C-alpha cells in the first residue's frame, strides 16, 4: 500500500508540474506593459494579410521585424495569401471564430460582411482617444470602414481606377483623351486601323478585373437611387434596362482586347502595357509603382468616359481604400492597436510609398522625392473626386458579384450573351431576397 500510494503521489506531482509548465509557457499571455517583455514572457500577435508578392511582401517583413525589435518579447506570427484566396480564407476564419488578431480587409460591403459576424472590434474609441494620430489620416477615406456610425477599420491605402495610355503612341497618331463612350470607341478604331490589333488590353483571367470594368460602367449608366436599391442585400432585382446596356457595351469593349484576353492575368497584360506593346490599359493608381522603373514609358491617364444615356455621375471615380481590422476576440487589444498604428504611421507610410509606390491614407507620406511620377497628381484626383464608387465585388453581395464577373468573362470569350448573363445576376439577387424573407 505504501509503495502504491507513493507512486500515486509522484504521478499527481508530475501532472501538476506539467500543468504549471504549460501555463507559464502560454505565448498568448499579455505582458504587463503591453509590449511583451514582462519577465521573459512572449506575446504572439497573429497578423494575416493579402500581399505575399513583391514589393509588398518585403515591406511587411520589415514591419514585422522592426516591430518585434522595438517591442522585446513580442512575436508577430504573419501569414499571407493572394486576393481571391484571401477573400475566402478570411471569411472562413471569421465565421469559425479562429480570427487573427490583426488582418487586412477591403472596405465597404466586404468589410461590412465581416463586421456583421460580430467578431470585428469597434475602433471608434481608438480614434477618439488619440486625435493626434487620427488627424494624420485622410478623413474622407474613413467612411468606407464606417457602419452604423462606428469605425471598424483603419484605412491604409487609397486608390482610383483610370485608363492609362501611352503618350508617345497618342502623340504620333494625333490622338486625344476621349470624354464620351462614342469618342472612346472611335479612338480604339483609329488605333486598330493604325496597326494595333489589340488597342486596349486586360487580363480577363482575373474575374476581379472584369468586375472593375462592370462596376464603373454600372455607376456611369444607372442612377444612384437604382444602384442603392439593387446593390443592397435583399432588395436587388437588377431589372433596369441600363444593366443590359452595360453588358452590351462590355461585349463591344472586350472585343478590342484580342482573342487571348481571357487566358492571361492582369499582371501579364500590365507588363504588356509597360513594354509599349499595347496603347491603353485600365489600371489602378496603386500600380504606379510598377511603372516607375520604366523611364522610357511616357504615360498619362483619363477617367472612364461618360455614356450619353447615362444617369450616374460622369465625374465619379472608382476606387476604395484598403486597411486593417482587429479581432474583437483578441487577448491583446492594446498591442494590436499599437501594431496597426505602427504600420499606419507617417514614417512607415513614407517607407511604403518609397518601397511599394502605392498611395497611403497618411497625409504627407507621399512626396515628389519618394513617389513614382504621377503620384501627387493621382492623390489630388482621389481627394477631389466628385464621387467615389467601391469596386463591384466590394459593393454587392459575393454571389451577385460572381454572376457579373463570371458572366463578363463568358461574354468576352464569346460563349455567353448579355441577356443570359443578366438573368444569372437576377437569379442570384432573387436568392438573396428569398433568404432575407
């Protein structure tokens, strides 16, 4: 009995030591001062973003290493996947509750869909408690992360989408910027007649690239009241004849993009424009950084032309900010806020501008010295835009966006008609209405 009791006692003591050891080694234990350096403990902050490609990948590696260096005892556990994969994964993580402490997000309806989970932190107090930091941001970019008068994100990049064109080609052929749709089509015809079989290019293998076109065209064609009703989940019907006209115009425009547009991606076609192989490309201002290393490329840009029958604002600009959100379930809210402010600081925003070439929401971060040509002008365009419209896949439910974008690909590939694509959009919208009821 004595031996058995002694063995049992030793086993219980060993078990207690295991539990104590496990507790003391918990890497999510917040440090006393919020920096992770309390008595050798390590605080891990999970950070998830959508930029595994260069040059942003190197920038965020720098952010991770520099923040860890300045905050001993803090470990940033960083993960990244690209675009469409990121959209799916972050939604799964949020819905499952396995949400990262800090994560990147598109704005508008995409951000709102994450907020509706109840697992995204309301950051209004973060702005209110630190007005000196808050006023460093371009204020009109906050609205895209604001829902029910509460701010749920910190915008970092701002953007706009316009047609970039090769100035040398335009000058050689005596061409001018088009202001109307008819002038635009006439311009493309002139380029084609001058030997440019593909006068405009786009990598339609990327469905989001199709969405960027169709979203802008919807904004130009439809009245704001119609768009507001149709884009809202549960009330959209998409029966206005303007939608069909947009898809017919898209059919016409995509016919100038060559037979292989649906088999290449946006990056490949952007490189074709940079190399001077095609005269026109629909690009984001965020892509100016890719053009900076081509001094022989002379470019300018013009906004999407207006439709003569259009009811939307012809001076509107498509584009939306992206930024960062914080988990409502994080055990390290103070540290998470500190990390986000570290990224969105004047110093690091200037470095982002220098290294990446994309515009940030941080006032004064872009200068003539650290920015690609055209950046300061682009910032002025964004800040002075009469109206800004979010990307289509940020503006509508994912199922409706998918019907538009996949349908747009099929129209460009000449395997589907505008009429059938619109029926698919209407079907997707009807299913949302049924769910809401």
